[in-house]
């Protein structure tokens, strides 16, 4: 299994994210912080996979926003698909059986979300 945390690091500040889903094309995360459609950021995903520590950075853009009381959900589309040279641990996880991502863009729970095409 993958034990990880995700955060946006900007200068000396960091914002922790609740990572809900990951695929080769993006992530779904929850946060109390407000983000807007089109916001760009780099997310650092770090943790342990197969008993080895890792830290990988992935740039992306907010393409889905679902606002609700108690926190918001965001779909971040990576600037490019993940590949083995830049994110070897995330690719290894996603290639395994436990890493099969689902498409949050088609998830009916987020049907009323704002989206950027």
C-alpha cells in the first residue's frame, strides 16, 4: 500500500491537502483552503511505498471545484501525464492493482461541481 501525504509548497509556506484519489492525469483532493478554477500549483506527494520513502513533485491546474460546508473538493489536472523518469514511485503505485484510479470528473457525487474545459 501507499502511505502518503500531499501538500502545496510555496516559498516557506505549505498547505496540507487531503488526497482522495490519484491517477496518471491528476488528483482529487480536499482542503479548507479556497482555490479557484484555473489556479496553477505544484503538489508535493511524499510518503512510503514498498518500504521506501519518496517525495515527488507534480505541477497542475485546478479544473474542478466542488464547494460544500465543512471543506471543498478539487480536481487538479497534471500539466503532463505522469511518467517513470519524473515520478517513478507514483507510476509504480498506479501500475499495481491497488493503484487503479477512478475518474472523479465522472463521479456523480461531483455532478454539481464547477468545471473548466
